[in-house]
């Protein structure tokens, strides 16, 4: 089980926002949880703004100045939102069980939308690049 699940949603969000969450707890699933929480609590556009600001701050606070990727962050939030619109789950745990593709096949999901490597593109790291294959909407 992922250790970030030991924290309540409020505690998880607060620790992340003030960069006191242990970096090893911020796994891929934890990224998805953060997106789910922000969308649920703030709506899509505010979730994007919050996540971009806070993930960049979290990475820099932990000495990972080159880790933040704006395109990947925005694309992940849009993907989570897409599945939230279809979800019947009231909790993140239920949501991720309902749509395991987000956790286990995320790179393939991104590859369905982008015909280039958003993980290594210097431009994608700095600015949001819209999908060139399939939109998220």
C-alpha cells in the first residue's frame, strides 16, 4: 500500500502545500491524488494553477530544480478530470480502483495524446504544450 494513504486528505494536502511531505511519499499515485483533491475542492482551472505552483515549489524545496514539467502536470490533471467526469467514486481510493489505467498505464495514456516525448522535451518542461494527437476534452 502507498504510504501517502496513511495521511488524511487534509493532512496530505497541507503537508504537500508547505513542502513538509517526505519526498519519497510523493509517488505517481500521490501526484494523481493531489490532482483529484484539487479538482474536487477547487475545480479544474484552479487545480491546474495550484498544482503547477505547488509541485514546482515542492520540487525546488527538495533540491530538484529540474524535475518540474509543466506539460506533464497540466496533462495529468486534465486526464484525472476526464476520468472524474465518468467516476462514481466519492474517494480517491475508489477512484483509482475504478480507473487503474491512470496508475498503471499512465505513460501509454500520455502517448495516446502526444506524438512527442513530453518527459524529455525542454520546452514541455517550461510551458504547457497542448496535445498534438488527441485532446483531453
